[in-house]
C-alpha cells in the first residue's frame, strides 16, 4: 500500500473512532462516559500545577504540549489503531505526556543565564542532554566545527594548532561524570528562598562525556621544565579563562566533543569542551579554543573578583576548585504534595568532586535521628549516585534531610556548620560552594516546602 493511501486510511479510521467515542461519552449509561474530576487518583504533584481530572479514557490530546515532543491524537484503544509512522529521516522525540523542562533563573540580561535541571523528574543518574543545566556569560556561541581550532602554546617545546579532525584521531575515552556550578544554591545561604529542588540544586547534572585525554595533547606539544599551570580559554564572546594545575590536567582532564552518545549540545560548548573531573563547573571551559602552559596561575578576572570564597575577616580564598560532597532529596521535595499517609520511597542524589559516595543517611525528623539509605548502582567516582529510603509517613509533620559521606571520609555539613566557618557576606551570603544539608518540611496536609533547619 502506498504511504498516501495508508495515511488516508488511518486518518479516516481515527476520525470515525473519535466520532463514536464522542457519542458514547454523551450517553450517561455508557461505560465510556466522562467521569467527574474527583474520580481522578491523586499522586505526587507540583503545588503550582492544578490537579488533572482523569476519566475512564484518556483525552484525545495531551493536556499541554511538551517541549521537544510532537502531539498526536490518542485513540480510544491503541491495540486496534495503528500508530503514527516515522519519517524516513528523523530525530527522536519524547512522549507528548512528558513535560519536564529546564527553567531559567531570572537574570538582568538574557545573555547571562542559568538554566536549571529538573532534578525532581530525574531517573537513575544520567541527565538527558536536553535537560542538562546550562550556565553562560555571553549567550550560546555558534561555531562551525570545520573552522574551529585549538591552540596549544606557552611553555611547550612545539606549539600546536589542532582542528577537530586532528583531535578525533587520538584514542578516545568516555566517562560518566557530574558537573556542578559553584553557584549552585547561591540563593539559599541566608534564608530559604527557592520553592523547588530544581531551583535550589538544579545547577548540577551527570552525562557520559566522550573525548581525548588532555595529557595526550600536552605530551605531543612537549612540556618544558618548570611548567606547573595552564590557562584554558573559551571561544565565545565572554572569552572565559581559568587557570588549572598542570598536575590535574595530566591526571584526568580531557577534551570532550561528545555527550550522551552524540556531539555536544551548543549550550554545552559545541564543538569542544574542557572537562576537569570534580572541579567547579566554570573551570570546565566551553567552546575551548586555547591552552597556554605556564609556571604560575594567571590570576584572571574569574579567579580574583569572581569564584572566590569571602570569609568574615575580609580575606578571600582562591582556587577552591574541588566540589565537596553534597546530597539532596529530590522526592518528596519542595512544592510537591503527598497524597496522604502511607508508604512512599524517599529518593535523591549524592555526589562528590573528591571521589565516590560511600554512604547516605536520611532523617525524617530534622536530623535528630538518621538511618542509612540504599545506594542504587552504578556508584562511580565524581558521578551522581542515586539513593533510596523506604518511608512510612504517619501523617504528622516531618522534616526530611539527607547527609552523605564520600570515600575520603568527608561528611556533608549542616548549614549552621558552614556559616560558622564562612559567615554571611553580602545580601545573598557567601554565594559560592554551598554544600549544606537541605531540609524539606512536610505539613500534616502533605505540602512540602523549603526550610532552614540548623
């Protein structure tokens, strides 16, 4: 059968079934009649969304179009109706019923942006490329990979210029690895501010990154005696620059051109990004175009006036590069509503820039008592780790917390412990490197809110 004939037949059948279903729904004695909205089963829901009434059959179309999805009519019985055909050439889309999206933190200019990962909707540990958080200082650069070049110079025996094809000739590696912006949670130092885990913790994500070891590039250029640092520079309008210890560069850094099995997304640095496992996100330079080797750090704007930790005595600590151990409960979490007492699973994510997560404890009484959670495989170093904890909610008020320990023995601190050392400086507090225990308050009617519990 020709495609045109097939599509006409499907369209005719869908139209006929839609008319038959509409007639049945108008008949109050029909088993297909619309059920009243209260019939719908309640589930965990975002407090900002209205509850959807669910009848005996799904509505002909999704209630709201999901980004990245094509909307199709929903047949009354999908076993009796052929599905929609795929084009000869296409890029896969998600279901029209999946609506998780990144959301932007409000900024004074659209060219400087934070877009947050919806951690509450995540499954496992890998973040879909389209939901991976993004931080940019001058918009998303548009770069032709055929014209892009990486320059390696400074304290090297032979300065080099690499095309993308040159780099892809080197043996590749792939690594599951989290990234986290050092400003993740910057609004939460002084008081609980954001309603959802997407906005309190959404500047972290895990992907599988693919590329070439940086050591291979540096070894080919030849390092001169006395070389100790390198400068990485981005090729966007912000020309982001950061200094990196040479020892770290040779240990495990790599140049990524792939993410989750395909080329980097533009907002993740296409066509080339420096990956510095475990270090703060901004040092993983996007749109990488230049590496300069030196004997000392370069003291750029981003490591003097920015990305430093201000202490109460007025001194600022530079090069706080490794992200300390951190965890957060993603469900139940802020703006969700529990559908009544009973069993539910508490779940969340833990990670550390210094190694693997070895333990996560969960408290349902604001830290007075702790019980160990189960770690879900895979448990990898410098990677998100999912934890799970069974909870029988008795309907009384509760304060949910998680506390992780990494394989160095570091224990995630409380907010009070952090402030005792760091102090609160400025209207938002210390701004960078907040890794305190997060508290979610559950009321007797099941509403979950962001609170501070020292």
